[in-house]
């Protein structure tokens, strides 16, 4: 067996470690209620700052999608640059905290065809946040997007739902859209997730038949929180996905 074969076998066993792990909607809501949101970055994400030009590609007035957005501060940044931001998040508390923390007035309205869903929209109209399951959305409800910032989204989706999630994201991509995807790498035998370990082979399996996948950067994001999980390394890996015409 070659070292590459051995690595592939090891990676497969690593994926298997979390294969059946399911986090319920109630558990996510509880994380927000208990303020157990170590995944939130109050200063925004350095990788988005660094690769903003890759996301925007010199374009203005883009529609940019934040899947499982929480209260990401980058939504305000991009809206302030003149882009139209759309997010989706199951926790209404998270969305209300976003508007409150940025002193943004907003209105609420139901989402036609999605029972119980709400759209919270800034009064200025350039930030629209949907409070519902991401699987309740479709391009007929939210349209398509020129840019995606997927950080903390794919890695939060239950492994059994990844195919469904990726399929939805692909249907929301405009032809020339730039999809920035952040995954995490660590030993999944030591931590059950979330965030879940998603290796590059999985990205290729999920998106490879529709998208060109470019690995942009791998950064060490290890912290005391990860040490408490029993880990000895924790990496963030950034990819750029582009639809293949």
C-alpha cells in the first residue's frame, strides 16, 4: 500500500467517525439561548478580509449569500459596501441580536409558502435575513447569488444532510458567482463535532461535478477551546468554488 493509499484509508475512517452524528434544531437554538457561540467572530473573519477581492472580483452591487449566518458581522460590512446581503438562520435570537448590535432598524414579514418562516429585513432594504430551516429556501424564494460566504455552514450541517445542502447551494449560484467555502480539519476521532471535519475529498464529492474547486489557503486556528475538546491541532481550510459552464 502506498502512502497515498494509506492516507485515503485513514481519511475514510476519519469521515466515518462522525458519519451518524446529528445535531437537532433545538440544540442549535439552545446554543444561542445559552450564549454558547464560540463559533461567532466579533471582529469578523480574517480570511474574508484577506480574500474579499476574490469574492467580489471587482464587481459592485452584488447579491451575497450567508448560509447559516448567525449574527455574522461581515453581513454589515458588505452591505455598507453597497452589496445586497441575504442570510438564513434557524435562530431568531441570532438575527435580532445582529440588528440590535449594529443599531439597524428592520421590519418583519412572513415568507410566502414557508409556514412559520419570517424575513427580517433592514429598513434600508439591503440586508434580508430569513428565519427558517435552510432547506425551506429555494431560488424561487431568495433568487440566485453572485457571491457566497460559507463559513461555519457546511461544517455545521449534519453529515447525512451534506449532499442535500450542497445540491441547494449549487442551485443558488449565478453563472459567474464566487463561492468562498471554509472547512475545518482536525482529528474527528477526538471530537464529535460540530464543527464537523470535512476533508477535500468530500468537497470534491459534493461540488466537483458542477464546480471548479481551488484550494486557497490553510491556516492554523488552534485555540484553548480546541484543546479543551481534546484536540492537538485545528486548521481552517479555504476554497473557492466556481460553476463550470
